[in-house]
C-alpha cells in the first residue's frame, strides 16, 4: 500500500461550521466565518421566548441570528476562528 504524500492528505477537508473546503496548512484563526448561534424566530405575540426558525413559521415573525441580530439568513458569519473537521470533537 502506497503512503499518501502530505499534500494529498491536505486536500478534501470540509469545515463543519462554514461548510467550506480548506487545507490544514492554511487554517488560521481567521479562516472560518460563521454564526455561533441559530437563526431564530420570535413571534410578535410572544416577545420573551425565542426558538429556532421552522419552515411553517408565520411571515409576521421576527427572524434573526441570535448571536448578532442579522436578519438575513444568508448573512456572512459574525465570528471567525479555525476551521473544524467533522471528526473533531
């Protein structure tokens, strides 16, 4: 069995948080941009309770990322860190 070279082992990594492909050799504390909390929904008739956004939430519900308040579900992450592999705990 042939041993893989270091550059071959460095390919094909996918970050668990941002879902981007990356190389371990270029993984820095600014490589991964993500939201550390969920995109949540708050009904106007229940101002104190937050819950994760579901597909059947009413259109009048306030929707935003709980970590930074961004209202667009496609908003760029508000936190940066190292990429994390799915196998990492």
